[in-house]
């Protein structure tokens, strides 16, 4: 099984702070995680980008 990297972007400022290895065959919707943004200096929702 091949794994791809997905970039996670902050929903507040839009900066791409994190990347995560994901398996595209098992998922149907975009990944959403609550992570710390070093630009906003708060915990915000980070969504998977293309």
C-alpha cells in the first residue's frame, strides 16, 4: 500500500504548518486536526489541503 503526504493548513491564517502520511484508499473526506499554529500562537483547526 502506498502512502502519500498531506499538508495541513491553518483555518485562521492559511499557513501550511504540518504534514502527515495518509493512506488515500481508506479515506473519503479531508483530514481535520486541532494543532498549534506558530503564527496565530493558538490551537486552531488545521485542514488537509491539496
